[in-house]
């Protein structure tokens, strides 16, 4: 019994030493780490390209499990794309179009609070409070907050060659008549997105079935995996995006691209939805960063966990 307890204690100690989710603040934002390995950087302060496309409140760089960078920021083909992000093309107050947050036009996000805590099962929790503003919405000649966003990001330790990261995004309208929506074309870009490097031969898999990217949004399952030789030294690796069953219009549609673009869980598409002042909109998504391709058994275990939790 004493030997058994000693082994358990040693194992527990090794987990806390080598799989310890932590935050390292900087002047620009915060690094999230697992032990000594970087997981991602959260961009708190506005960042721009020669004064254009100013944005904040997103993740970049996002690291693969062997230290490779699996996200892009200010890519030459779409300067407004940024790592892992969640935003919309349309932001309205009644009949007044206030901004295009997706394109970083007439829009700012002030990260008013950022805090980190330890969660259950060795997780780390990053919580941010973000104030959405537009120069077209003033009170007493001062930009006033349109939406208060409270987002919780839960970072899990590495298990079975997979790292799960959960996003709970709560949007609270501070005025009546606030609506958000996607691009007003047939594509309907909108919502939770991942901009990652794409190389020839990438595979896209939803609900266990390989799919081919189309020009328009496609109907798939709750998950979309993007895998290819993007790991360290050209090894197989990827990112799976997961749409949670609690989300409106589940399962949401997917816009997927095999080159020069982002991967998008497109909700609500090209229409707009109102956020009632007395009822925040809550959206839940996950990404799973993994070694290998979609056949990684750990991915299926995580998908089952997400369904069981909800």
C-alpha cells in the first residue's frame, strides 16, 4: 500500500510539474503556457498593420504540440484575418449600420479586464471582458459601449496527442435594437474562425467523412477537422473545430477553404440576429490541436466528452 501511494504521489507531482497551465502577462497581452511550452498568445491591446486593420481580442500565435506555429496574422491575401478569432461583418443599432468588425472598420474592442485562474482537471481559465465600440455611436460626444463581451477560454493539458481549448463567448447588448450578422453575400462569413497555414494536400473531415471545400457554406457535422503536413518537420498535424450542441441553429454551417483563407463556423450567415438587451447571446466552440490526422483516437474521446458535458 505504501509503495502504491508513493507511485501515485510521484505521478501527481510529475503532472503538476510538467503539465501546468499558466499565464505570463506582457504589455500587449498574455502568453498561455503548458509548463515551459507556449500554447498561444492572447492579444489584449490593439494591433495594426501600418495603422490599418486595427484589432484586438484574438489568439495569435497558436502553437502546435511540437512548437510549430499553426496560426497566421495579417496574411497578405486577407490582412483582416487574425489567428483564432470571433467576429461579424454587420453590427447594427436599429436601422443604423455602426461598423464592420470583421473588416476592422469603424470598430474597436477595449479589453477592460483580463484574469487567469486554475480550473478543475488541471485546466487553466482565461477570462476577458471586452467593450465593443464604434465612432458612429456616441453619448455626450464620447464613444459608448454597444456590446459588452465576456469570454471564457479554458485550456486543457495535453492528453493523447491532443490539446482541447474551449471558448464560451457571451455578448450582452447595452442598447435596444442591437443586431449582428455575417457578410451580405451568398457566402455569409460570420462568427468563430481559425486562420491557419494551408499547404497542398490538406484534408477536411466532418462527422468522420472527408469533404471537399466549396465556394459556399456546406452542411456538415458538429466538428470540422483540418489536417496536413503542417507539424514540425512536415509531420501530420491539424486543428479540429467543434460547434457545441447548445449553440443556436446547431449544427451550424461551415465555410472551409483549402488555400489563402480561414476556416469558419458560419453563424448566422448573411442574415442578422438581434441580441435582446435583457438576454445575452451565448456561443460555445472548441478547438482541438493535435498530432497526426483525424484518425487520432483522442479526438473522438474529446468529442464524446463535449456531447456528454452538454
